[in-house]
C-alpha cells in the first residue's frame, strides 16, 4: 500500500471524471485529489499550492494539441521549487483526452463512447456520466493503451510518466 500523497492537476472535467473512475472504480492508478487547472494556459501560484500537504507528489495531466509550452515550463520550474512538493509526474495526453480514449477503447470516434451527437456534447456527457466504469468496460477500455505515448512537436521534451501512477 502506497503511503505517498498524490494531487492531480487536470485540464478539464472530462479528465477529472476519467481519473476519478480509474482510481476509485478500477483502482488501476494511484488515488489522490483531482483539481481542474489547465497548466498549459494558467500559472500556478502559492495560494493554489497552499492546500498541498508536505511531501505531495503532483501529477500534471494536459493536452498536447497546441504548440505552446512557456506556461507549462514556468509551472514545472515553480513546482520543483516548492517545499511541500516531493516530486512532479508529467502525463501529456497525445494529443488530447479524446484521442487517448479512442486509442484505449474499442471506438473509432470519441462520440461513440457516450453515444453523443457531437464532440462538444460528448464532453458534457462524459462529465455528467454516473456509470463511467460500465461505459468504459462496455467499450473494452485498456489501461495499458491509455496514457502510453510520448508527445511530439513542442512537447517532445516532456516524457510520459504515467507508469509511475499505474498499478
């Protein structure tokens, strides 16, 4: 049993829903608090990190579909200087959550997962889903195919460390 404290910063409500299902229902990733905070677009600050307990392992989950890394670089540097942060784990989604789900489920398009009419409708359907575990099981979700690629382009320098939280 792990005694580490984990804290996820994820891009959106879809990631929050997936991570909560993976850690609670499937128990295939480390458990930890999940906050929606886009580390590609927004700078972390001391007020946000005040709630972290000493020795927390911070996990950043972010899309790689935009070629802008300046704020992410700032956030990584900032986190590494914080006394309450033990380690930072990076999980770049190649290129985004939708692509990760298509790769790890038996679906050709992300709309199939939630039987949504559009990609934008899928996002709200996913965030509101009450039986996400069953939906993922029905579509043959494979944790080994999820978060298993390293990004290209501007994000090449960020190695995917998802294996550090997968059980």
